[in-house]
C-alpha cells in the first residue's frame, strides 16, 4: 500500500473498527459491517449497509461480492476466518490490541489510512485525558479487589485493557487478564466487586443465576450486593467507547464518588 493510498470501499469486521471510523468522520467509506456494529454504532442503521460475518466467522465470498478495496478486522479471530479474509484477495488490516497503548496505536493507524491523522491524534488525547482525570479522582482511595469477566462458560477474565481501566477507576484487578480462570481461583481472590461483561450479551447477563449457580453467595462482592453487569460493548470493544466502560467501572468500584451512568446494572438484592 503506497503512502497516498486512500480506500473508498471499506468492510469492517468488528465494532471497534466501525466506531473508530465513525469518530474519525469516515463512515462514508463503509460499505459493510457486522450485526454487532449496529449495537455500538446505531447511527449506521440508516445507511442500510450490507451485514457480513465478523472476524470470528468471516466468509470470503461475502467479502468479495462487495468489491471492497480495504477490510479492517480485529480480535477475536479464528484461524479459518483469517484464511477466508485472505481468500477474498482484498488488502486488509488485522488488529490485535491487548493494552490501551495498542488501541491508541490502532486508532492512529486507521486515521492515517483514511487521511484523518489529526482527528486520530485528537481522539487519543481525549481518551488519555479522560482516563487520567478518573485516575486523579481515585488517587488515595481504598482499592477494592475487582473480578471482571468477559465470558461465563468457560470463565474468562476480561482483557488487559480492562485491567488497566479498573486500575484507573480505583480498583485492584484480580487474576490474569484475558485468560481462562477456574472458580476456585476467583474464590481464593475474595473479590469485593464482580463485573460481568459477556461478549455479545449486551447488558443481559443473568447476575443472580451467575452467583447462585457458582455458589458465590458468600464472596464479599455478593454479600455486600456489589455484583454488576456492564454493557458488553463498553468494555469489550477496543475503541473510544471504552470511556463509557471506564465511567461504569468507576461507579461500580466507587459508587459513593461517581454517579451511576448508563450501561451499568446491579444485581437485584432481593
């Protein structure tokens, strides 16, 4: 790809790419996206874009039929889906962020590709400033132990960027982020706050069933009614929408300091 290359027909295979394009003001380039993109970026519904499979289940025929000149894919992947994207013969950008710094880099990369470098830098600076502002407000506060999960069966801890947001929000992330964890491992950590943000579940995680099904009623988080669900896209989409997740985490960890924002739901204490 030459430095003056500017794609005109982009297919987004993950909501993170769609959100970044939106915030860069380049949704005009988008010809197709996933059904999950509609949840994170509802303004694209009016564009009546073609809906395609995501980076986990991508199909080469779907992509090829759209005659795109660029595809953006991101985690999570399956190997066979990557093969399908390659089979389409379309230049593509494969993103695999783990930490916030990777997300900032991905925003900058997409911004350069779509000729919005200045806007990309502004987005990154805004994200950094918002995170730092929350960090300053929680400095000196007691840091409760927080367990965040991105999936329930198997039980998988949230990604490293979520661990960074938890720390910024004044909590102590327990466990190893982004890996499968056992129930005894979580129990031994004695979390004081439990956050469920299951991929693809929106805000519909069954919190009471989760706690009772695992016999976690005696854990500090459950005993003090500090079990909550945060909307999937607020924590699992490596894009500027993470700021919504940050605000939700801050309210979950320090409800006496931060107001409850949209996207945060507590387990019914009844």
